[in-house]
C-alpha cells in the first residue's frame, strides 16, 4: 500500500488510476488491493477512476519512517477487525489468542485464508497492535512497556504484503466515526 | 575523499572453451557521499564487479583499493544487500540482523542494542521474533538492509536489491532507502547500487556508471544533477533516461572518449 502512496505522490497527489498502474507497467487489478486498503484506511479517495490523497494521506507520505507507523497504527486501530482483535486480546486468558481464535475473528470480516491471516498478523505487528509467536502459533497482546518502547520507535512503513485486505467486511462501516481524522491524529500523537 | 578506487580492472574466467573475459580496463572511483549506480546489459559483469569491490573475488588484472589500500580479502567496511535477500531461514529477524555483528566479535549486549537500533530504523519493530518465512518480500529485504547497516559499513553495496520485489513494494523501498541515505546520522558513507533498471538508477544515484556489453568497459559516467526527490516525468529525467538507454543500446562508442580511431556508433 505504501508503494502506491509513494507512487501517487510522484504524480503530485492526484491521478487517474489507470495512469498510475501504467507508470509501473502494471494492470489496474494489480494495484487494486493496495488502492482498496488505502481507501479503507482513509489515505486516498477514489472517484471517477481517479485517486486523490486525503489530508491524512498527504501527511502519511510526507512523513518520516517513524511518523508513518504512528499514523498507520491509528487508522488500523479504528477498523472493525483490528479493534476486535485488540479487544479480544485484552479479554483473553494471559492476553493470548490461538491461531484458531484468530481465524474465527478474522472470518467475521473476511475469508481466513492462510495468506489473509498472515497479512493481518503482519499489519498488526507492524502497527504495534499485537505480537505474534510463530513457534507457539499465538497472537499476543503488546505489553505496556513494550508498547511504549516500540510504539515510539522509528519505523518505515513496510508495505504490508498486498494480499487480503485487513478488514473487508464493514468496509464501509469501518469508516471511522464522523470525527475528523486529523483531530484524532492530533490527539493520538504522543 | 576517495573511498574505493577501481583501477584498470580486468576480470576473466577460465572455461572449457578458453578464457572468457567479462570486463576490461574498468576504472572509476567511489567517493565519500557518493550514491553510485552501475547499469549495463545482462551479462556485462555488474554483479561480478560488486564482488570484486568487496573482495569476494579478485581481479585478473588491475587493482581495487579501499581508502588507498588494496582489497586483498573481504572488506569488513563494506556490506552487501542481495537480490534474493539471503536471509537464514532458521534465524529470526533479530538473529539475522545480529549475524554480521557476531562475526565481528562484539559483546552480546552491544549487539543487542545495535540490532534494536537498526531494526527500528528500518521499520522492523514488532518483527524481531519473526522468521523470514512469515515475511513479505519487502520485509525480508528490509531485514537484509538492517543486517547490512548494523555493521555500520563505510560502503553499502546493493546487487539488484529490488528486482525480486513487486513494483509497488520496490517503489516504497526505494523511497525508504533515500530517507535512510539522507539521514546524516546513519551509515553508510557511500552506496554502490547495481541495477538493470535505468529509471531506478537515475532516481536514486548521483552518478551512473554505464557499462557496455561483454567484454565490458565503461561507456560513460553520467552525472545526475537533479535535486531529490526526482520527478520521473520531468523533461530532465526523461533526457537522462534516454541518454543512458542510448548508450547501452548503441553500446560501442564511449561518449567521453575522443572520437579518433573509433567508428561511429
């Protein structure tokens, strides 16, 4: 997704989706998943086949490796899927969820294919919303000291693997409450 | 200050059919604060040249020098990022990043701090305990990058680092490399990037070394005087892309050489 935003930035923030794809010799459907996530997370608006940055999107792409992570974290946190996962972890015994539990929660919003689940795990790890232990196959809550440490750490926006979208159902519903994202951001930035 | 001097380097390999000469009389410098790209047709020896620079292999003739001294063994002040990432699948991200530091005999706590720093700087926070198999291509290459930067090399060598990535991921990684490059607090002092992607070379580098077909020689050194970030659609960018592309396809006549005795391209 980040690559798409960098690309859009090189087109001065607004461009025909077809021309964006063309720039990298891609078919439109190859940039579609990234575009979809960018829309869900409110970094771009697409209308009439044209993608344009929102203010948040502009801020994301203009930011440093560190600030991008913080913005992405905030946007992911608002989506149904990640909100649910974080809450589930808070309530779970030892703040851990098994692969099975994870699959159940994911299936509420999207098909829990192996690829989709791995993508979701990686988005969440990247945004510091949870941890994952591949040896024990468990999702783990981020403990407060760790969260404080890593949440403030510099981090480049690793393009979360283009694959299944993080929260697809309630995609429209996932549009956060009417509050101005910028205001939320301002409050969220520590 | 010249960090790397490549002086009249030849490289040949013996084969069943006789000696194969990959390159001849290659000469150029890499200076402090240089971001150098090397481009050229397939088979021209770009990757071999990187190996010669690092000391993984020796030239058949000529010299490679680092800070004025001949490179006669693998140079510990250079680190490489590979097209295929080259991560150890049985090690976690943190362990992969630590690998080069362990080879340098650093104490464990110093290694841990260093690993944390470069994991953070490359955006791998949260993935320290992940295994490569859990990661996307882009993330794996970030591990490769963190591993290379963690040893704080004077020169970062990159061998087609984005070729195994999809176009969008490559786009984001290129932008991140530039962010890291322009951070004065981070290594390296110079970068040598080998790529077959001419646009990428012009987007990232200060100078592009254009190599000919095999047996290759340096066709030209093209200076890229555009401020970063560079607009790929600007006339100046197009002009540079055209120039480099023509050099490679015409292949024979070095632009910078005097015309006498040389046939027109």
